[in-house]
């Protein structure tokens, strides 16, 4: 298993823009503001990817898919502009093609990565085409068997592969996120991730804690927007919180704490741990015992843990009540 040095968060724009170029630009800017590392779009080419009578998924039946793809697709010039905007503000521009023709267009604009959607894992001609471009590839496993994933990886033959666990349900219930699958994916020796269709944070945090370093999450202006993606996407305030939380989870996973190297806790130790103090006013020559010493904060003298070293010792000077002991006070 490979792991990135920094969490890579993909904001899945999908078709939330509903064909509006202006909305697409604003969603890119919003993704950057919310903490994403990349944006991901879809490039549909209805005549080359579906027949007109293909059924709709159960979660979106308001418009025939063929018409929906035609209406919301961006042309070459628009895609170029979207990529330039993304790169200019520091985001990678990743796109899912759904046909060889779409992949060829994306290669022309030099996309930063190809996302292979769940339904395309068995589309071997498309995989071969994408493999020939030698680009970063993000392979989603949403509706695939292990055998199908094996075949796809053998075809792609790329060192720049991220394999992403995914469950193609919208939204995905937490008991189907599939953390156990991640352990099986580790044999591929590639970067691992989660294409997260659940509504919360727990799935992504769990995956990060088990080795994933790429997370994809849908983003939207509002869950009430029209279209196939908005209802199971995160609104800006939630996406920003999501980004902050999973980045913290990644830092927690990556950072090693050495309990024997705690100099940074010196002030806290002095404040809360205990030293040995005089319980009463004590005369010079007093023999120390548990009845005439006390253990109090702050820890600025002899640690309470060393009390046995001073029991039976005598004072070579007088001490006032609550005056801390020092080894130089003893003989």
C-alpha cells in the first residue's frame, strides 16, 4: 500500500452545475474555499455512451438521462476554461469520461487525472484508452467484484493509480461503506481512497485511520437543487467542516508521539505534578518523615515520586510551612 504525504480531498462537482458554466466556475471556487485539493467533473457524451431508452436510476427520474446528459455537457472550450480556473487557484482538475470519445477530449485539454466511474470498470476498451495517456487514474469500485477490479488494474498498468472503495448507493448507509474492503485492496500496492457517498464524516475518518489518503465527497450549493447529485451532496458549511475534520484525522494518523520526549509539556508538568514541601515550620536538624512533609503543586523541587530518598534525612536549615525541599537542604 502506498500513502500520500498529504491528504488529497476531491470535491465531486458531478452534474450539480446543471449545465450552467457560471455555476461550474462558482463550484470550483467554492471547493477551494472549503479546503478541497481537487475538483472532479463528469464529461457525458450521450450519443456515444447510452441509448435513448436507457432506464434512469431510482434516485433521479425527473428527466430522461439521454436528454439530461446532452443538456448539461460542456464543450471543449468550456472545459479548457474550467481547467485553467481550477489550476489557477491551486486545484487539480479531474474528470470522469463515459466514452472513448470523451476520454480523447479530456486528453486534449491535459486533465490532471482521469476518474473511472463505477459503471465503467468493465468497459475495458475505455480503460485501455485511458491507460495509454499515462495520467493519474482514480479507479472507483462502487459496483465491482474483486475479479472485475483485478482485470481493470491489469489493463490500466499504471504506477499512478488510486484505488477507491465505493458503494454505489445514494446515499450510502454506514453499514455498507465497506472498511473491510480496504484491507483487501492493500495487496495492489497503490494509493487507496474512499469515494464517499455517505452523508457524514465517520466513513472518511475510519478510512484515513486505516491507510487511505484520498477522499472524494460530493459538494453542492444546496441539497434542494435540481439534478441527480445535489440531494446526497454536502452543502458548503458542512463540506468545510468535513474537510477540516478529515485533515485533522490524517494528521493524527501520520503524527507519532514519543512519550519519552515530552519537553513541550514541561510547563504543564510543573503546574500539575507535585513536589515535596514542609508541612509545618521545621527546625534545622529535623528528621523528615511522612508526618512533617507534604506533596503539593507546583512541581518545582524534589518530585513526589522521590519521597523515599528523603525519608529519614535531616534538615541542615530551618524551613517554613509550604517551603519546597531541595537536596541541598539535607544531610
